[in-house]
C-alpha cells in the first residue's frame, strides 16, 4: 500500500455520532432540493460512488468538509453512510464553501450565517439587516460606507469572513431615514431608493430630517421608480419642495459619488 493510500480511508457506517459538522457549514434547510435528495436516497440508498469527505477534527471525530446534506438525509432515513477519511494536512484547511461548487450555490446570507459567530462585525451586519428589514447587499453597502452597489471587495470580505464595518453612524442614519419614509411609501425600503439616498447623504449640507419633513407635507412625490437615477430625482424634488433655494441634489450626488470612486 502506497503512502498516499494510507492517508485515505474508505469506510461505511451507521454510527452518525462518528461525524462532526463543520462550524462554517450552512445549516441544512428543508428546501426543495433537499426534499428531492431525501426522496432519491430513500429510493436508491446512499450511493457508494459519492461518499462524504472527512478530515480529523482533533477531538476524536471525523469533521465533514463535503456531504453535510447527504449525511443529514442518511441519518434521517437510517441509511449507512459511505465516507472517505483523509489525514492529508493540506486538506484539513478546506472549508465547505470550497468543496460545494457542484451543489446548491451559497447565497450571501449563507456566508453571513456561517461567519457571524466568529466575526462580531458580520454579527452586527446580520442584526442591522434584521432590525431594518433590508437586503444583505444593502446592509453591506451601507456598513462598508459604500454609497452604491457593494463592490467585489466588500462581498468577498463577507464570503471569507473578514468583513469590517466602516461607518456605522452613516449606515444607521440612512436606514433610519428609510424607515421613517416607509410610513409614507414602502418604496423607500427598496435597494434602489436606499442607494440613491446614501448618495445624497454624502452631499455636503444634506439634511435627512428636511427630506422626511417635506415628504410628509407632499407624500404624492414619493412614488416607486425604475432605478437609482430616477430615485435621485425624486429625492431632489422632495428636498426642494417649496424651497426658496433649490439645489441640484441629484447632480451633486452623482458628482460626489464619482469623486469617491
């Protein structure tokens, strides 16, 4: 037997206590795909040609790095589990997201739930989105201080668990203003509106309280729009409502955003 073969062991067991779920894996959810997996395994059993992959966890158990859903389904059905156990050190650092390219795609919320226990900033991101009931991408944009769609760097930092909050006060102000405006029209909770408002917030002298006050006086101006540029114009129209000194807010917001890029 070669050294390489000694490092890998193929086994079969119904002792599910031998396995430990990876701390960075997504919780197994009762999705349509999972139900189809259970139905398939109930019909055909656990296919030996597709074993789960494990590494030592340091506590006497086998840490599953690929095959969490199959293991979960097998334990539900009482099926024997086929597994490959490897002691290769280079594989012990693998995370579930790196081995699941052929499985159900990871969403940004999956990554948030995976890392929030180990990264306080991601935990705050999760809480921020939950409190204000906004999409994760909007929360990432606001908390990273980016007045627009979240950049690749910000998204990647959530995916790899290194995300850091840049400007919590800015994010809270934008979100709180959107919540107030939502009492007039719920379109203020849409991502496009939040992005437009975040851009306006970067304009020197902009006062969100003035925007809310004037929106309440003329609620007919706050209506759903197609995109960010249209919402910039809506915000400008509301902000300048009956103002003696109207300002080109939409233009200033766009120019301010360009200078920050």
